[in-house]
C-alpha cells in the first residue's frame, strides 16, 4: 500500500466531540516508490451542524458537566501530522478551523460560514522511503471562555517545535508560523479562522499528480456510535476523478445531512526530472543541475533512490556533453579538410557515442526492475540519445559512424559468432564504411582494438563459409580454358564483398592461378611456334618455286622489245612485293624470340602467321588473275 494521510481522533476528546469513520476509498492505481510526494485536501461539510453537536454535548448521555462550568466560546479543530520527512521526529500541529460559539441563553450557536471550499494542508510534501503511511490526529476542541490559554499554549508549543526544525525549508516553516499568528488574531477578535497557508515545497513544478485515497469522518457527540454514508455513487465518482475532486459532487454523492463531516483526500505526485534538450546541455548546466539536486536531497525534498538516479543521469549528461564537443571538433577539422586529422576526430565521435550508448545499456540492465529508473529516468535517457542521433544523422560520415557503433553494440550483444553470411556481410559493410585512423592508432585505444578484433573475427568466419572452398579449389586445379570460368567467377564474387580478408586471400589464389595459366599459355605458344616454323620452312620452298615459275613465264611470254599488258605490269609489281615479304619470312624463321616471355612468343607467332597468310593470299591472287603465269615445267 502506498502512503496516505489517515485520520484518527483521540478516544477521549475534550468535551466529548468524537469522530466516526464513515467511508474509505483507495484507488486501484499502482503507486510505485517514485510517487514520493503527498498532497492532502480537507473538505468540511455541514459546518452549520456544529451547533447541533455542541448542544447535544450538553443534553446527551456523553455530557461532562465539569466541562460546562463556563460557557463555550470556541470550537477549535486541529490536525497533527506525523511521519512527514520534512518534520523529522517532531509532531507539528496544523490549526485547521477555529469557530466562535455564541450563547443566547437558549442554545449554543457555532458561527460557521458556508463558503469554506477546501483546505490544502500540504502540497507535494516529500515522503520518507521507509514510511508506508502518514498519520493525522484530528482534534475538535470545545474551548470555554475561561480557557483561552489553551489556544496560547498550543501556539507556544508549536512555535518551539518549529524552532527545532533547523533542516527544513524556511519558507514551509514560516508559513506555519503565519498560520498561528492568524489563529491568535481570530481568537482575539472572536472571528472565524481557517487554515490557508498550504505548505508548498515545489511551487511551479510540473508534477504528475493523481488521487490516492479518500477518508470521510463525521464529527459527532459520543452518543452516535455508527455513521453510514452512501458509497456506491461515491466509488464511481472517485474512480473517475483521478485528477481532482469537485466539492459539489462530493456533497451530492455522500448526501449526509446529520452531522458535520470531513472529507480527507490524499494525492500522490510523481517526481519529474527537469527535461533537457541537446542544444542546451553543456558543462555549466550540468554543474548547476548537480548543485540543485544536492541541495534538494540535503533538504529532504528528494528521496535517496531518486538522488542516486539523478547522479547517474548527470554522469550520462557529461558523456553527452563530451560527444557534443567531439562533434564540434570534427566539424571544424572537416572544414580544414585534413585527411588524417579528420579520421582521428571522427574516431573521437565514435568513442563518445559508443560510451553514451554503452552507459545507456548498463543502466537498462542494472535497473531493469527499478521503477524510479523505468518510469522517470529511462525516457530521459532515450531523449538524450535521440538528440545525439539527430546530430549524427546530419552528416554522411557521422551517420556511418553511428551505424558502426550500433553494429559493434549489436555484435557484443549477440556474441562473436554470426551464423548468417548475409548478416555478416551487412555488418562488415557498416564496419568498413568509416575512414578510420591507422592500425597503430586504433590498437592504442579500447574502441579501436574492439573494432579491429571484431572485424577480424567476422572476416575469418565469412572467408571460411563463403570463400575458402572455392579458393582452395582454384589453388589446386590445372590452369586452362576449362577452369578459367571458376577463376573469373571467384574474382567477381570477391569484388562484391566488404570482407577485406576474403578479397586478399582470393587475390593471392587468383594471382597464383594466373601465373599457372600464363605458363599454360606459354607452352601452347611455344608448341604453336614450333608448328609455325616447320610450316614456314615448307611454305618458303613453295613460295620460292612459285616466284621462279612466275618470273620465268613472264620472261618467256613477254620480250623486252614489246611492252607487256597493263595487268601483267601490275602483277609483276605484286610479285616483287611478295619476293620482299618472302625474304622477311626467311629472316624471321632464323630469329629466336625470348621463350620465357609469353608476349614475345605470341608476337613472334603472330608475325609468322601473318607472313604466311599474306604470301598465300598474294600468290593465289596472281595465279587467279593470270593462270598462265603459275604453271612450270616439271611442277
């Protein structure tokens, strides 16, 4: 059960005025420990019925004639609150009402006005974490005209008690001192008094406040043993009035007309920390907040658990302030466009954002069942992190840095092993998306070492699952046209991954394969060279013979005295060109290319092939154009 003000009255109240509990209500809402402030409203109904009470004291069975040796002059109602953290062990009495009693020799009349709405006795009073209830002893005293010293004695005693409360807020205590002054004034003037200086410790603060409990007490002469108030409508009204009560509605639902009665309504308030925006957070603000919380805790205005959570939150704010500073440094260096400085300032952002997120995760685990953290501070942590991420989302490099940190935290949460290759590829894409400082710089920091280690672990897993089998196969197979597709497919696959280890290992295997493939092509080229040279030797004899036949036939058919036909002249020119090419072929056959170099051998083979092709085509053209030139006797 949460804390509430419950009223009880002395069994032997002076002059016999007693109380009867007529109704009790407790709201079903779960008030956890962070609902640590109490407010209490007191409503007085049927004030005009006090006349009936004091007259029945004289005539009823409970009359004590000694108390009526003198005429009654005042009806004083007080409340003594106990267990309030603000007042320590002192029992402070609140004067609630003081009504003047008139005696017209026929009956006593209590002069009670009908315009008393509600008295808020305390407003958001801090409760001790160990107290489960706040007790209020309410007394109604009928004071005779020769007993004014009772009022003065009450005031004197309470002023002494107040003087002992050196640790309590001055404003709260001085308001009580003022109330006792008003009480004395009303007594001397024989006028009505009602309590009006609500003790407010958090004036102006925005609290979440809701109804906690309601008690209804009737003030009756001792002959009245039981008081029954209607409860059905009251239950419905109160269940739907969590934010506050309406006096007229209360009077309607209780519909009690016999005697005066008090409705005591207790409210609990939820502690709310000051809401901050990212732009206003700096070192000066954090120090002011710390001082403010320390002062509030020293004054007893916040409980120990709330104070502890505030100190943890201040530590979190300091981390956020450091992140803001690193963001400012990065932006400045980015403008100067110095690559190495940029990478280091960006890494500082990564360090501070990781510290912020890590601290949030620590709080989540440590205070998973702490209602003060969950209900009050957890949303504030989330707000600060959201502010940080808004800053990071404003720049491409910063956004990649954010994703890198979130990836690291996710991997730390899941463990080192990631079963899904596609997911590993996603992680590696994010981890490699930031231009980080060199390995020596990274190895000198906790964050850098973690990034390097996690990337290495992921890449080893990725290589073993996705690339190792094909890479090993490429290293073992013969290099030729049939296996070239395996080499090309693996190269394309490696170019698409962000796994740098995979790329390096595949690159090494491909280079080795390419060397073997080059040796394979060299062997083919050398074999082809031998074939071409043999063919060229054979063809050279054929070309020499054709050359001889053509030249012989021209001399025999066309004398020097007569000019040959134009087409024969053209063919003679072509024959002379072929003779030069034949000579070049003869010289080429005698040459020896560098047989250790594929390109040299391939170039040599290409020249041989081209000479043979050109000579074949040249002589075939001549023979086709003039068939009589090519036949030779004995050929």
